[in-house]
C-alpha cells in the first residue's frame, strides 16, 4: 500500500504487487481507498462490501436528500450553531455500545484534524470559532465520569448518543439492550427537560440541598438509533455521516477540511531534536524551556 511507486520498486517490491492510492488521500478519509485492504482482510470481503454499501447509502443520502431532511447537513449546521452562537467548545460522542468504544477516538482525528483551522480557504484569519474539541466514551463509562459536567456544569456540551435496537449478544429476550435503551432515552430527556426546584422540593429534599439537585435542562443532544444491530453496513453509514458533517462544518467556516499543516511543525522540530539527543550539549536554537527540558532528559536518560 503506497502512493510512491518509484520508492516501492527501489525497495525491491514488484509494482504489480502494489496497491496504490493518490497522495492527496488523507489518513482520516483513507479507509475507502486501498488502505481499506487491511480492514477487508480482517473482516472478510463480504463484510467489507456491506461496509462500503452502508457508506454509499449515506453518500447517496447526502447528495440527493432535500436540505430539510439531509441528516449530515443538519448535523453540520447544528454543530456550527452551537459552536459559534452558543460558544460550545466541545462535542461529546457517547455510544451505548461497548463495540464502539474506540469510535469517538476515530472521530477525534476526523473532526479536529479536518477543521482545527484558524485560516480560511482564502488565506485570511477567521473571525469566528471553528473546530470543536471532540471527545467521548461509551456511556457505561461516561455516565459515571464526565456526565456530571454535561448535566450540571457551566459549559454547554452538545452530545451525540448512539444506540442499536438489538444487541450482538442478546440475553433474556434482549433485556440487557432494553436496560441500555432506558438509559439512552433517559439521558437525552434529562439533558433536555432538566429538573426544577419545585420538582426537587416535591420529593422532600431539604432547602439547602435543593440547588444541588437542580438540573437546568435545555442541553442539546442528537440521538442516533440504529434499527437492528450495528454491523458493517451500519458502521459504514455512521462513519460517512460524520465525514459529511465535518465537510459541512468546513464549508460553512470556509476552511480546507482536507489538509493538516498543523501536524508538520512538531515533526520537523522532532527530527532536529532527535539528533541533538545523541550529541553533547542541550541543543541549539531552542527556547530556554526546551533547552532546560532537553538537559534534564539527557541527565537521567544517560545516567
């Protein structure tokens, strides 16, 4: 798998055994290219074709559905709305599915590497907020870690919940999935509706504790519900939904969602510093903080 046929041949591999793709294909969008070969080998080509068909279905929806029914466009516009008009700095993705425990991490690169930009496509500095900080965890973990902040914190955190109606491992007539579903519906309702002081007091709560049990509500969520299980086709559609959502954000913000110059500077400096770690002294041309850190590292690493 390479974009450089000359270097592949120089290395000793017959170019006929090379799966090529264009150099402009960014890693975060590459699973649909030859890079997806490793996925196809792992899950099998029948499943990979389902994966592609789900992706294609969402592509088709994005291209053809009217704006008012277009799911990725609505998702992208909502993201811009919350970010630029409600000063929401983050976006939480919380699946009710342990099989999706790494999905938020996948989306982190897609979102933040694509739209973490402060320069417009025309080369000028933007005068508005772009690129929310995307983070997430399966809800079974998130509910007892950062959901306190989501419900009662001072920051507005738009949240996506993802649930399938059926489990890959059904127990007692899908009872476990129903337990997950009850929390899925409850979290979205609690964030939207909240709980007033009167409701808290009606439960016999002491006055001094009432403010602490108040939930303001009006906290935005997007509930994604998959009709069956989340299989290859459904995962393909989910990924492409977020890809097009990211594209819509970038189009509104007028930033290039397909470059990533922000990752370059650190890599260039790292090459220089790596050489200096094997040389005497603390390096040259660095700020005082970096010089001091390099010196301390050498002291302990070489002792």
